């Protein structure tokens, strides 16, 4: 069972128009500040925040109660003039939990009216998160041939394929910056990590590494996934044949 919380800025479009045409720098500062605040608050609760379209944030919120979400909202309302809504859902897979959160907000299933919180909170103890941390193997060699913007084109094309592949496996994919991606994985998503690596190698000539971690919270799972990825690099750098997928 996995719990997902989706935070979205309310009425963002109409609000941005009140700032005039010279607003883009202010919006970028706001979005960066909001992301920093959310990541700090949720990481202190052993959760991980993923940026989605800058005005929306996904949190893998296993073990967080409604009261924890209310505390985050209160802190946000003190610091920012904009308001956010939170929709919470849980299910056996990350994608289905995302749909459950969407259903809660769409149907106005309120958990707390004062702080715009909707959906369903998981009170069971059977929670587990699997995160897969992907990176591109030896991207620096491509920098000898391609300009920075061409590298970005390669990375975002890869991200698009990753989203499409893993959403069909009920998993959620996120770009973490640089050449790093994290997939919050279902059981089926985890089983098909090697298939995705082989597909990208065959179609695009890109070599990927994948470290996998499973824990009770998203921070624990991400930490183990990154440790697994670091182990792949250590094996590679030692001169031994490296695995493409590794799980501690």
C-alpha cells in the first residue's frame, strides 16, 4: 500500500494575471521558494517531494496523517500569499494512488475544509515504497559531441519515454535534474526495469543504470535506491563488469 499527496496552487492562472506582464521572474522565484519550503517540511517527516509542472507537487506520503498535512498547510499559509489544496490517495500502486487522490478532490471529499485538504488517508500499518533511481551511464562522453541544449533534448526525450513506459506499469516517473530520474514503482514497474533499459539501449543507444530501494517511507526508499546506484558506479569504476540493475 502506498500513499500519495498532491499539492496544487489554487487559481494560479487568474492570480498570475494580477501581477502584470513583467511577472515571469517573480513566478519563477515563487515556484522555487515554494518547492524548497515543501521539500524541507516533508523531508523532516521522512517523505520526498517531486516537482510536477512547477505549480503542482507530488509527495510520497506514507505514514503521514491528516494532522501532518494540516501542519504543513498552516506553515505554508503563514509564508505565502497564495493558497494550495492537498489531495491524498492510497492504493496498491503509485499510479492508482494518484488516481484516488484525484478522485477525492474531483468529488469534493473533504478531509479538512479550513485547509483545503481532500481525499483519503491510509491509517493501516502495511505501507511500503519502492523507488528506482536511474541515471545515464557515461553522459560526459556525449558532451564531447553535443552542445548543452542538445544534451537537454536527449534527456527530455528519454524522460518522455520513461513516463509512457512506466505509467503502463502503474508507476510514476520524475526528472530529478542532470541525468537523474526516479520512478516510484509498482511491483510490475520494478519487474520491468531491465526491459526499459534494454529498450532504450536498442532504440536510442543510451546506456542506463538503475538502483532500486524499498522502504517504509519515501526517504528511506530513495536513500537505498541511491545507495544501490552508487554501488553500480563503484563496481564499474573498479574495472569489473557492472550490473545495469542493482538492489541492496
